[in-house]
């Protein structure tokens, strides 16, 4: 199964569960308000706490049910306000492809980036990077990917396995076993743990700081780190390590 399809199915399932639970809690709360004394407001607090926890997923569900894209929040704009000239951005993307992608992908992606247009004022995407990530994901290039902070570590492992296999010909990396990875990406040592596994192959994760509650990442060879940092700056963002 395509790893993007697998992750999409997991996310769709979680969204349905979140939505069902939220509706149930709201209905029970309404019932208590109407028919019971409801002195402690426990359910009201519970509904509020639950909403805060899954508000991003619920927002996505609304868009999913109406088949509309939710417009990006202003807080998700690029970190570097004064973006470099777009031709510099374009060339930087192409150089990143040469360093981080397989020969087969390089040939196809170079053509894509040579005709890439600036999407910084696009109402649908909001940024060129967002458009690029969407294109790469839909076409299964295993290059730059993104995950929400609440997603499971299992999703991260699926992405990393696909990246190293397709771009670096590394057939197997000893990532943590299944029983050790059923946790949220929010845990502090998750990325450090997986990076240690990658480092044995001379690889590491690099992160693009989008100033949002998501992780935008890719895999590159450690020896190219400084060059990668310069190229990420040239597309308008800061490079991060986790």
C-alpha cells in the first residue's frame, strides 16, 4: 500500500472518531442541562477541554465534509518576512532536489521546479512551499513532507522509511519496534531517537521552520548540512534540527 494512502486512511479514521465523540459529548451535555441539575459543570468543562485538544482536527473535518480547503491561518506564514527573489527560490529548490533526491526523481522534479510559479499570494495555498509539499505528496516523491504535532510516531516512521529507500537506496534502518512507537510526535525525544538511527547511515532529518504547529521535514546526508542550511534560507525559511 502507498504510504501516503495509508497515512491518509489513518487520519480520516481518527477524524471520524473525534467528530463522533465530540457530538456525543455535546448531546449528553445538552441532555444534562435540560433534564438534570447539572451543578458541577463537569461535562461543560470536558467539552471545552476536548475541543481545545482536537480543534485542528475538527476544523479539518468541517472542510472534509464540505469538500473545501481550509484557508491557512496567518500564524502559518513563512518565518522570513522578506522573501528572497523568486528566481533565487526556484534555483534553491532545484539544488535541494540534486542533494536530497534519487537520480530518477531529480530528472522529473527539475522540470517541475523550472516551471514553478510563485504562490505567496495564492488564496488556496498561501505559500509556494505549501504548494510544493502538496505536489510532492500527491505524486509520492518522498522528498519534503509534513506531519501535524498530534500525529502518531508510526506516521513519521512510514515517511522516513520511504525517503531513505527511494532517495538513498537504504533498504532497512533499525528504527524502534512497533511497541515503542505508539506515541505522539509531541514527545521531546522522538526525533532525537529516529535521528540516531539515521546517523548510522550518514543521514539526518532536517526541518523547515514554518512557524506553525506542524513539522515540515526531509532527510539529507550529514555532510551536506551547511549547504542545506544555506538553500533553506534561500527559499525563505530557517533550517532546524530536532
